């Protein structure tokens, strides 16, 4: 629904996929497939730049919303944090207990990560992939409406 109450014809329904730039696809496979358990659903070349290998990781069939793709550019400079860049990506798990299970599993494999953090709306941990991308593993609940925030009014933020 729009602000005027009429049904919107065009709607964003979710995130389709996220694409990351990496230096070495074998390192990315070791991380996203071997460590995080995502499936390599496609190994190809980038359609816009056939010199770049492009791998797709996701669930068993590459369902949109589960897919992270990595394009290999070993010659590129490392990114700098700033406007126009992405801070992190968050991967969902079902429960806070699963977040803790991931923390223990990652530590047992020598993968550094944070302690479990309470974000009010979910619990999460943070780690970095081999190229330095910040990856968050976050529980699905309790959800963003758990406290029915007073600052929300009709789906818009109201300044305090």
C-alpha cells in the first residue's frame, strides 16, 4: 500500500542476490562452500566481462534470496570503506541457538568471529570472508516489531 492507501502496482519483494568482488575464487569456494556450507550452484564467466570468472553460491537450487555471487578480479585494488560501499551482508539462521552453534563451529575451524551480540530484534555474530567482506550470521527472530517502536508511524520513520 502506498501512503495514500491505494495498492502499489510495483513492489520490491526482497533481495534477489548479492555480488562480491574477490581476488581468488578458490579461497571463496573454501569459505562459502566448505566453511559456511553453501552450494556452488553455477560456475561461469561474467556476462558483462568474460575475462572474469563468476561463481554463484546458494541453497540447493540457487533460489533467489539465498544467492551470493563472487566475481574474480585478482588485479583490483582492495576496497576502502566509505560512502557508496556496503558495510556488511547478513545471512539468516532460524534461531539464537543456531547463531551460538555457528560461533562454536567457526571457532573450532579457526575462523575468527565475534561473541553473540544481542541486537534486540535478533542475535548475531560477525566474521570476515577471505577478501575482508564483513559477514553477519543473524537469527530470524524475535523480529523488528517486537517492541512496537513509538517512532514508527504508518511505515515511515518519525524523527524523535
